[in-house]
C-alpha cells in the first residue's frame, strides 16, 4: 500500500486531535490522489478541530514520491465542544491554520482559534513542530511538540498546561485503522493522556469531477491523569471547630492526589470530498465525558457539527 494511503488512513483515525502531524495542529504529507486528514484532541475531550486538520493533512499527500507542501485551512465548529479539563476552554467558532510539510517528514503548523464568545475574540494560537514517517506499509507514526499561546487571560482565569509533547502510532489492517496516541501536557501542572481509537475506511475515487469521497466513522476512548485538590476539614465536630477557632487554628487543609481513568468516549462521523487541490470535510462528533474520582466538574454529553476547507500547494 502506498505511503499516502497509509498516512491518510492513520491520520483520519484520530478523533481527538488533532492533525496528521499534530495533535492540536494539523499535519500533512501529500499524494497525487488527495486524501483525508486533525484533530484535537486534542484537543482532549473531543479534538474535533484537530481531527479535521488531521484529515486535511493526510488527504493531500502526493504519491509515489512525497514532496514538500504547504496547506492552508479554515475550520468551524457549530456548537460548544465539551469543556476541556486540560486546556481550560471550549472549542468552538473559527479555526484558521497553515502547515508546511517538508519531504523529509519534518513539519511546522500554526493554528488560531476565534470566537465571538471570548474576549478577545481571537483567544489562542497553537504552534507545533513535529516529524512524520511511515517505516512500513502498515505502520506510520508521528511525534510533535506544541505550545499554546493565549491572547489574554481575564482575572480569575488559570491555564495549568501550556505545552504538549506527543506521539501517535497508526496501524492499518484491511479496511480498519487502529491509532494509539500518547500526550504529555506540562506547565504549572502535568497530565498524561492516552487515546486509543479505531476507524473504518470507506472511500471511492474518480467519481465524475470528484477525485475522492471518503467516510471514516471512528470510535475513540480517552484515558488520562489529573491532579485533584480536595479541601478537608481538620475538625468534624462542633466542639472541635470551636476549639480551633478560639485558638486561631486553620479549619481546613488541602490534599492533592493524582487520579487516572477514562476522561471521554467519542464517536466521529466525517465525510471528506477532494477536488484537485481542495478538500472539504463535514463531521459530526458526539462526546460522552467522564469525571475522575474526586472531581467536581460538571460534565454533559454533547453533539455538534464541524466543517473545514483546505487547499494544498506542492513545491
């Protein structure tokens, strides 16, 4: 199987997330036949925009010889994505981006996030540098570093993680692609994310003026760790409380523990259409977020539509 087909399948299999070459950004190697590329994570709970970026990336690789390429894109989320406990914001609104993929496998990506619901409207830029390779016809991998640069944080807002190092593996088996991601977030705190997913690859080529139309239903489970701080009272009786107040002693102390478990289940149904150097993607995502033991955050199931348009330029 050509590298292009492998990369396309692998990248598309990521639901969260992020990009052929990036979790929160997109990546792309291009083939003569355009293919689909994300998204997104991650970002994290859903990674919708990242998944779309990923699809864009893979969709545009040229075969059999990989060439250096530039990809510009514009993504849109129709509704609020399940709040990301990792990055501290909801992904929705517009997400413009640009990626450059060198034929050596190295790539850089910049993605912006804009929404009228935030102040300022343009609230985040994600810069990524990474490497993508396909050692065999059935296995591809990518590694990358991402930096999250917020335009402005309002009073009381706090972002614990501003950096990410990640690795993704893609295994192609017939019509199925299995993906396994690992992400390490760090900043004021640290967190680990493990994201296995499975994708079904259904596609047709050369349908009239359409070079390719593809459907990649994907199921993903997100595992992760989180540092949880609980406020615990020193005294649990009225007498004990009165004693501590009278002696000017603290009533509470904080206990921090690290919990690991399932953070989110997600179902993604993307349809991608390629016309020459253009790729159009429409996707529906349904997220089922889960809280870890001791977490007090309010999580609800969410479903939303996403779309993206991208153009590739081959050098």
